[in-house]
């Protein structure tokens, strides 16, 4: 089956683009993206951005499962301290 470049939820496309640029800013490559566009970025840079986006989405999902917020209201930044499963909370141990 061929891969589709369409998002599963088209309504989320703008939010994902904002997150992608926010992560690029955190990694210090946002200015190059602004000047040259995503097509000229190296695969390593794009992979770094994608990896950070996935980590952030997982943190947000885990936080929603735990009933806490992964995003602080004042800054809009994601915190890594919420929603992380530890060995003492693991149902398999």
C-alpha cells in the first residue's frame, strides 16, 4: 500500500505545522527554515524535528491519560515530568 502524505485528521494540519516550526526554533534551525524552506533542510535536521515532535505528542497523550496537563498555561511549553510511567507504576511488575 502506498504511503499518503495527507494527515489523518486534516483539521490538525495547521497545529502540526506550528509544532514543527516551534521544535525547529528550539533546535536553532528555524531561521534556516524561514530563509530556505523545509525542502532544503538535511534529512538529519528533519529527522531531529520529527523525533522531538513525536516525543512531545507522546508526553501530551500520556499526560491526558493521567489526567494532567503536559502544557503549562503561561508559557505553552511541554514539561517532561508528567505522565511518565516508572517501574513502580508498571502493571507488569
